[in-house]
């Protein structure tokens, strides 16, 4: 799976973000504060069949819901993160 480690902010506090493409499961994943005993958010806690499809748009909504700033999954964002992740998916990146 590909892994992109990023630092964002929730209010004045820095938070670590892990996002990437899981090739065996064929979907994106996202964790906010992955090293915490209990992460702030993990896609592993999403209830199945509630309309959550593990898309980058879904994860942009998650970032906004938790008030994470400094990270954008919008295709037009100049960081290019969206395009890096889509490339990971296209090539089936494993590391």
C-alpha cells in the first residue's frame, strides 16, 4: 500500500495524517493521529454499507468534519496530493 505521512492542524494543534492507496483492498485509507492509542479517525471504524465508498472526496469530507487544515484532497489544490494518490491507485503502488 502507498503511504503519505502529512502534518495538518486541528485548531492550534498539529496532527499526523496517514493516507494512501491499499492495493490488496482496492481502496484509499485515512487515519488521523495513527500513533495515538485511539486514533482521532480511522477508516477502519466506518460502518459498512452506509454510503461510504473510500473515495478521496469521502476523505476530504472527513478532514473537513474534523476541522483539519493544511491538507486538501481537492484536485485543484496546488499541493498535488490528489494527483499523487490517484497515480498510486493507477499504478497499484504497494510501497
